[in-house]
C-alpha cells in the first residue's frame, strides 16, 4: 500500500511509526509545513518520501491520513479533490466529525471519505514525541459517510487493528455526542473548577493546600487552549446540550446542600460510585490516562532514593514523583507517576515485594 500523511505531529507520526513497524513494505509519503519533522521521520526510516506540496504525489495513494488542525482541513481537502485518484480513501484524525463531514459533502468527496478519531494522545505534541504504541488498546472510531463503500471502511478498520487499537464504527452525530459528554465537557468543567479556585484564592492558601485529588480531577485543564478552542467551536450543539444538563444537576445538588437533604447527597455519591466502578479500565478513551501509585514511607534520609534505585535497576522509568502534603484522600505519602500501564504494573510488583506500596 501507498499511504500519505498530511501533517506529521504526535498522532500522524505515531500512526506512521506503527504502520511502518507492522508493514515495512508500505510506502509512506508525508507533507508538513515543518520540513524538519519530515526529515527526522525519514532519518528514522518511518517516511519513505517527503513531499513539499499537496499535489500529484498523492494521486496514487491508497489511503491519506489528514492529521492537521481542524482549521486547515477545508483547504487541504480542496487541494486533494483535484489530485487524488478515484480509489483513494481519505480519512482524518480529528476529535469532532460533524464539521469536517459538512466540508467533505460540500466538496463532493463523500464517496472517498471516512472520518476517523483515534482516542489517544499525550500532553506532549509533535513528531518528536510520537511512538509506535500510542494507539494500543485505544478506541479508534470510524465515521463513514452514507456513500462510503463498505470495502473502504474495511480497509481503515484493518489499519486501526494494525495500530493495536480497538475500532468502532459510528454515525458522526453519535460520535460527537459521546465525546462531548466524556471529553469536551469534562475539559470545560476542569478549567472552570481551576479558575473558580484561582479567583477565590486571595492569599494562595488553596493553591498551597491543593492535594493530589484536586490535581487529578483538574489535570486535563493543562491542555492546549488553542486546540480546545477549535474542538469546542466545532462541536457546539452537543457540548451546549450537556452543559445545560450538567448545570441542571448542579442546581439539584445546590438545592440538597442548602436544604440539608443528606439523603439526596448520599444518593448522588452512591449512584456515581456504582457507575464509575462499572467503567472498564482495559481500553483507552478520549482523555489520556495517568498511571499513578502511592508509597507509604517513613521520612528518613535516602528513602526516596531507595525506591528510585529499586525501579531504575529494573529499567522502570519514572515520569514524575512528589510528596503528598494534604493526604485527606490519598493512600500514601509519596506519589509516583509512570509513562504507561506496563511500567505501573511492574513497579507495583516490585514495591509490594519490598513493602513500600500503600494499598
């Protein structure tokens, strides 16, 4: 197969790395506004051909991955329309599908397009942070148009499997509604919560005492403002609907708190706990996972170094490490963050063996 990439950042780069690893015989070509990233990818043996323009070089591609910001999609789709062959499949990797679907329809590309959303990512960006396992166990949603041939969907479905992902085929509106509820609105809520604390923290007391629990539920507030502005502006209707529902639920909570209705608060936590505990942890969703464990250690010289050495001698990398000063809702003194599930599981086994693990 000949596969083209327009844009080669974290997502496009990770897809390219995995496909080249699994199918070394595939011919991968790429265009990006930043040529240095393409040269790096070519030096890595990931990209076979660098393209300086979106032009006839893409004509005989079997599949083209559109991996650019939403605001550039219409421009690149218009260019592709004039150069691609009749059997070329175009897909994208954006987190909203309605707007690009409208653009595709306006350009008459319905038959050759199938939307895609790999539900994986990182707080880091760019090809230099791409890896060949980013999509492993993550949902990869495909949103064909009404004219997309099943054979085209099957090809993209198999490519998603090649990435190690879990493909799902959905209608565009189903996808956008789901990600609004489980990704877009939570990002907005996290930002609103952080700003609520900021605007009421006149002497930095709240900031100083903020513990792991607060940082965990607001972690996604550190996301890129530019990217999330675009995401929210391309999924306005579903986001608005769920914000209104969330506001209504907050009004009910406010009423229960003001009126002293303890049963209502109990029911809130009980229902939420039961549903939260039913959510599987085996497949990645749209919000990047954080891999933490907690250690119960005595404050003595060398204690943290001992843990670090135990992990380092087993080639387990630590992403972040810190002392928990507010432990009202934390199971240990020391919190360690890892890069992936495998590292977390290996570290847990080692630290449990040496009685460092807080459980």
